[in-house]
C-alpha cells in the first residue's frame, strides 16, 4: 500500500481513488473549480513505521518481513519497540531485537508523551524483561537434559519447560502482554487480561486496517470506488 487514497465528494457521491481525475467518474462533470466542500482529502494509512514509533506494541503479519500484508490470512506477529525504535519480539529462537522489518505495521502507543519517568526507564525495563530465562531456548534445553524428573526441585523447575515458545499459549503476544502487565504493576496499576487488551486496543485498529486494505485493493482493480454520500457519516 504505497499510494495514498484520496476521497472527494461530487454529485452526492463519495469517490475514492489514488489520483484526482479530470472528470467525475459518476456524472462526467469536469472537476476543475469545484467548491471547497468538494475538495479532495487524503486518507491517512492505518499502518506506521514501527521503527519510528517508540514505546509501542506493534502488530504485523508474520514470516516474510519484506512483503508483509494484512490480507486476513497471514498469522500475526507482535513486538514492543524501545525508545529508539528497536523492536523486541519473541520467536522460537528467543527474543530478537529488530532494527528493520517493521516498517509497515499497526502501532498501539503504550506510554503517554508526558510520562517522563516511565520513558526514562522503558529501555531498562525491556532489556531486563527480555533477558529472563523464560524466553531463552538454551535454558529450556539445559533443563530438559540435566534435570532428573525424580528430584522434587527438578520437577518444579521442569514445569518451566511448558513456558517455551508455543503457538497457542506462550508466544510473541504472551511476551508483549506479560511485559505490559509488568510495567503496569511497577506503576501500581491493574493488569490487563489477554481478551481485554485485544478487544480494547488491537481489534479496533485491525478492523480499520481491514477496511483500508479492502478499499485499496478495490481501487487497484477498478481505479475508483464510489458510495452514496452520507451527511452524518462519522470518520473511521
């Protein structure tokens, strides 16, 4: 989605396109000298550059970092950006610190600009959390080889093996949510459940991405997309 979507209003139609046409695709009238209320506006993309979005939760399609697309079929990958845009994300190989690859993603800000005390400690929190043994594949392999299941203390430690990367219950999102809840606890605030965080902060943004992507593909295919104008239509 490299082109910007333009919206213009004419003959009681809302017209979406990539470039301003000379004539209205609905009525054929010349568009030069249109009234101010009919002036075209550019719709902002719901995707941002994660490396320029500090202290955010980032969501992007998994796997191919160079051709990521929110097509509704891709698995999603999540990460947390530090104050300089380095993205910490948990994978089967452990925690990665990506300096590139998150240029087109959904961004959920986690820290207000006026929270100076938290901003000053954010990178330290993230580094310390990422260094935890629960995110280290080598630590899990060591436990599985060296500990005897007959040893009570070993049995307690072996339960930690269930914390290795798992697609359903110990994955990139687990990493992000546990970090967020750790920060909330340090700030004396209540933790968030997976469902509450997802429904409140992620799903509304993902719905916007889905609408924008659908509109973008329609314009790519048909050059224009037109709907009847609604006076009381609210901005998405």
